[in-house]
């Protein structure tokens, strides 16, 4: 085995060189998130005391909703796409990491040469010869300026960004599931109210027709009630259509064909969860996955600047090789040679390519800074919008409820006066129409307020559990 000592020393030298960390590595510009964001100290209005849990949708206390969200986290195709992109980023990081280690390649070959030679006697003779080759080649670039390190760190930052993109997609899908489920619940309740109103209107119409036959009502009263009944009946197909479309939407969110939406219970709207704690605006920088992804991309661009700057500096490359050549396979290891070469490569003239690449990388980093700031402002806007909408929706629900109370009392009083012959049917019809509209408005306003609560959870960066 002594014949392999020189080759072993050559390869050991390459590997040991790979373990040496250069003190001259270039580093990216240090940045602070708080310096970039410019976030205010507090939100314009406060939130509640309840912390946002990892399974925030469980605050709605619906086992059906919990099952739908869990199913979507497994089957949603947008999530599958985001996870596939994460796998691509991880593979790309593996490719970039390989540049920091020595590479070794082997080569084996055989050559057969046939020659026709003329003898002294004037005859032609055939000469056959064989040559066998065996070789190993190792190469390594000494990362003097941290170019390879920057490429790897940038790729790892992209992996972090892709992982946060998965978290963002999970947040978007879960909030979309909850919103769609609330819309379905609201539409179901609206459809039930419309069917009940239609039944009431039809019963009233039957009574008016009976009173007309007895001479106690006129044709105008009957026609007006017929119009009211027809108006209620016409709203039912539209509401049923909305319900069907919402179920198709829910099925696709679950990763199913539109026609295979799971069976849903026909239940009232859930109770409004307590107002969550908003914390400080600065908390969004760590709570929102889209902000974490934007910061990771900004970090990746900073490392790209380092890589572009190091590309303009000399590169030290080591190459080692060992080759064996013989006419017989059994003699291959007796005829071999080894070499070790070092080359210092300095780009001299490239038409300004590397300098332009540095400018491009710096411009891309500036773009990432602007995108991070914009994403931060958008996150602040989302929270402020959700808080404002929640406040105004609360007031609206209270006022619509009061309106419905007055409408119910007005309907009772106008009906009593009409039955005693103290007024015409028109006040009854007007009060009936107002009561039925306010009844539907309460349901819609309540559903809208539930959706605004979902928007607040989403704006705060409501967390989802990790994939099992």
C-alpha cells in the first residue's frame, strides 16, 4: 500500500484546506428590523385580553369547523404547491452547499490500437495493442473572500423565506376556510328566514283573500300582499344559488372537486369569540409569516451582494490528480503518477460584467428593503382596518337590532289597528316589509362581524400548527 502514500497525502491536503475558514470573508451590511419598519408604538385602538392560540379557529367552538380546517391543511393544493417550492429551495441550498467541499471524480478507460505494418519480406502484418487507464481528479476552491459562503447563506435564507411562505399559505387557507364556513352558515340562516317569511306572507295573503271574499278587504290589499309574497319568493333562488357556490368554493379549498363538498350541518351562527389581544405593532415583525419571509428575502439579497463583490476578487483553486496507465490491467497500479496544482485566478477584462453584477445585486437589495417596508405598512394597515371594522360592525349590529325591535313593535301595532278596522292595510304591509328586511339585516351584520373577527386573527398573524 506504500505506493498510495503520495496520493493519500495529496487528497488529505485538499480536505484539510476545505476545513480552514478564511479570516478575510466579506460580510453583508448589518440591518435591524426596527430601523427599517418605522412602526408606531401602539395601535390606534386596543384589543382584548385573549391570546391568539396556535389553533385560533377553535375559538369559534365548532367541531365541524375544526374538521374542515384540519382537512384543508392536508389536502389544499395551494399548500401542496407552497410545500413543493420549499422542497425545491432546500434542494437548491444543497446544491449551493456542495461548492464549499472538495469534488472527486474518477475515470476509467481502455484503448485498443490496431496497426498494419509491412514486413521486410514485403508482407503485411497486423499489430494489436491495448492500453488501460485509471484516474482520480480532485478539485477545491479556497473560499478566500467568502463567495461560496455567501452563496450558501443566501440559499439558506431563501429556504427560510420559502418555509415562511408555507406558513403564510397555511394562514391564508385556514382563514379562507373559516370565512367561507361563516358565509355558508349566514346563507343557511338567511335561507331559513326567507322560507319562514314566505310562509308567513302566504298565510297573510290567504287571510286577505278570505277577507276580500267576505267584503272586509279590497283588491288593492290583496295585490300588495301578492307583491310582497312574490318578492320574498324571488329572493330564495338567489340565496340558494349563493349557498351552492359557497359549497363549491369550500370543496376546492379542501382539495376536492366542487361537487364533492362534505355534508354540513344546518345550524345557527356561532357565538362571536372574545376580542384577541393585539399586542404591540412591533410584535407583527415576528408574528406575521409574510413579514418573516420578506426579511429572509432581504437577507438573501444582502448575501447576493457579498457574492457579487467577492466574484471580482482573485480565486484560489487547488487541483489534485492521480493517473495509472498500463498495457495490462494487472499492472495498472504499478504505473501511476500524481500531481497537485494551485492556481490563482484574477478576472482582468470582462467588459464590466462583474461590476455591473454588483450594481444589480445592490439594486435588488434596495428593492427588497422597499418590499419589506411596504409589507410592514400593509400588515399595520390590516390590523388597523380589522380593529376599525370590528368597532363599527359592533355598533352597526346594535343599531340594526334596535331597528328590528322597533319594526317588530310597529308591525304588531299596525296589525292590531288593521284588525280593528282603524287603518288600511298599507301601514301593515309597510311594517311587514321593514321587519322582514331588518330581520335579514341582523343576520348579515352578525355574519360580517364574525368575518371581521377572522380578519383580525389573520392580520395578527394567527398561527397554525406545524404539519405532522
